[in-house]
């Protein structure tokens, strides 16, 4: 099969190689997907870089990317043959595994694969994995959100978009934040109950919409920058579910959070419980099938341009996801 890989971490143009590798065979509990598209996430770029949060490679060769979409063409022992020939989207292909989706074929545990409806393109399917599963965990980690208020920070981002859609579909009142006033209209198109620019106006909006009680959940993309703000808008007993931070050792507003008996959950996608992933797959698939969850695609690069694709994620010029297209 044609694939892209690296054997050392570093700049994309220095470490990536593209060529032929043996086509993988599915083991017990696994299935193989002939991929049409591979989705690139910021975490894929960080794993390839020498980055503080990225562990040293555990394998001599890494085919990157965890997300992708295509057609199942083989299954291992214990997996129903009914999967063969079905369109599918996947995640976790390169989570503690050497061979991800930057290749014509990938092998993934069955519990990390969702059926891709005919109404959802393979391009969109390749966008669903890491953002959708992270969003689902952030929204539902402390139980149902029906009738509750959920604040989604950075709701036009990949995880934020999915979190806003999933929370709204589950019956929550959703308040989404953006960084610039010009983004408010785009956020309203997601169906949020209120779109607000981040800052003091957000606290006022949350308190006004909740009768002064505050938000039950906050889905947070910048914990270091927003922890103090989140403490102000959080309801007693509420949860901050943070999946990213710019500063690796952020300050924690201990007493404002303690007086509210708040829960702070730090979310690392690679180590989510598999039961959480199992619960996420059908909800994400349903949201995509209903056209509620759709991603703008900034660029699609052929496999041979994997380095340029990574650079587009590192230095985005156009909003949206970056994909690799795989050769037939």
C-alpha cells in the first residue's frame, strides 16, 4: 500500500517519507478500512513535532493520523463479516498504535469504528473522530445534559462545533463563545441558544439566561486563559471539562471553584475509556446523518503532499479541516 510515515520527530518536510509499506492484516477484534480520506488533527501534528505533551515515539516507524473514512474490506476473528463492504469512519487508528490513516489501508479495533451513512460524504466522515469523541466526552462525562445549561468555549473550533451540536441535540441550553464579533452569525447557524464573544459579557449572558444560577457544564478549549472566567459563570456543583490549554502549568482559581464545589475534568483523548468511545459513536453518527454536524474543509491534499498538509494545520490560513486524499 502507499503510505506516509516518519521515523524521527521534527519538521514535516524533514521527517516525512512517502512510499510502499506492507498492507496490514486485521487481528482479532479488528477490521481493515480501505481509506478514501484521512483527517489531520492538531494532536497529529504535535505527535510528529518535538512537543512538551507528546511522548517519544514508541515505534520505529509511525504512519500518522487517527481519523479517517472509507470502506471496510476485511475483518479479523470475532468481528461480523457484515462489516465488509460497508462505508465507515474511524478513530484511534494511531492511538498507541504504529499505523494510522495516512495510508491506503488502516486496521482499527471494531469499537473505534462507526458506520458512515450514505448521506454523509467520506470527507465529512474523516472529520468526525477526535473532535467528535472529545466533544462527546466533554459534554456527557458527568451525565445527561437535558434541561441543563452548557457553555462551549470556542464553539466554531473542531471540538467546540461538535460539543455545541451534541449538547443541543441532547436537550441542553447551549451558549457558545467566539473570539470576534464577526463570528457570531456563523455560530448562530449551529443552532446555539446564545452566541457571545468571550469576556465579561459572557458572564452576564450566562447569569441572565439561567436566572443567576450559572452554567452546569463548561466545555473549555483554553483552560489557562479562561479558568477564572469559568469559575465566575459556573453554577454550584458544575463541571469544567477542559481538553486544551496554551500554558502547560496553568494557575487554578482554587477558592472560587472550591466554594462552588466544582469539578474540573482534564480530558486526554488517547486515554478515554473505551466505553465512553462506544457511547459516542452512534451520537456522532446520528448528528452527521441529520446534517447537524458538518465541518468546513479548508484543504484536501494528496498523500504525496502530507508535509504541506501538516504545515497547513500548523499555520492555518483558511478556517476548516485539512484532509489527505488517498489513492484508489
